[in-house]
C-alpha cells in the first residue's frame, strides 16, 4: 500500500488529483489523508484527517509514502524507515505562503530512501520504479547542510528515545 499524506494544515488538491490520475496505472493500492481540500479522489480510499494512532498504523504498513514536503511527514517516514517521495507545494500556485518546501527538497534530494517529484511526470516515474528501497540510517539526511544535519540529529534523538 502507498500512503499519500498532504499534512494537516493546508489542502493540497493538486497532489491528490495527480495521484488519483496515476492510481489506475499502479499495482499498489493507495490510502490517503487528504485534509480539507475540495478534490475528492475516485481511485483510492481516503480520509480527511486520520487519528494519530491510525496514521501511525498506515505509515507502518505502507510500502512507501508520497507526501507534501512537510517536516512532520518526512520525520515520520524516516522513523518508520519507509521510502518517501516528496512533492513540494508551490507558492506561485497558491499552495503555501512561500517556497520553503522547495528549499527543503533541494537540500534533501538524493538522500537514500528519499525522492523528489516536482511535477506529474516525476511522480509517475518514481511510483513506477520497481523499488525505492528502505530509508537508510537517518543520519544519511545530513548532506552537509545545516537543515539536513538538524533533521538527522532530531531523528537520532527520536530513535534513541524509542529504543
């Protein structure tokens, strides 16, 4: 199962629509948390907002994650050691107030277990790939950037607290 999540703060109809368009081409089922967007998917199960324990279960059982480029979704995918495809919101399309999600993707792109899709063609290519593998040691996020090191340090603290 592929888990699609758009986060909890803002709708992200563009991503939900693209996934709905691609879904019939995939052999995996999709479950999505779609938030308060207007678009209703026809090709996969969804909920508006999952309870935290339900969402944790979905992360745990997913083979991979497709998500907006929100830090919470990224950290949760890493904690569950799931490969993730980030699809950043764009301020120019009215999806966010600025392009910090693009900046996040530029900093993290190329990290093991993480792919970035900037458009429908990218997302389709990543989803059709035979396997994305599993997320490596969270420290792999430390690509030399302060952001990457900060996220990797936070994930190590979470992993340490859980074990």
